[in-house]
């Protein structure tokens, strides 16, 4: 009986190194989660150094505050490597 063997998955050391550097660099920049009002609508956005995300919203002020806290908790657990900055 012949069994098929899946090909081994190899990651080069360069790829691993680049991934680690990217994670560390993303987590070293000062990050904040801010809420702001525009024409009575509230928005939430993440800033990392000079980068920022597109505003999320519009929300009520209470919703924006809840989202702000949830984003802070998420960043504290996972960092900013998965966040899309403009």
C-alpha cells in the first residue's frame, strides 16, 4: 500500500527574520486609539506613529467609546501588525 506524503513546508531564515522584525517594529511605535466628532457623528481611529487608519463610524459617542476600549484591548493582546494603516 502506497501512502502519499505531503511535501515538507520550509520557511527560509530570511523570511522568518523579516517577519519577526516586522512584528517588533509594528509593536514598538507609539500607538493610540482615538475617538473624535465630526458634525455630530463620532468616529474611532487607530494611530501608530505618523500612520493612521481610516475612521470607523459614524457612531454615537457611547458606541465610539466602547469600540475605542475594544480596540485598545485587541492591540494590547495582538499588537498592530494586522491593522491596515493608510
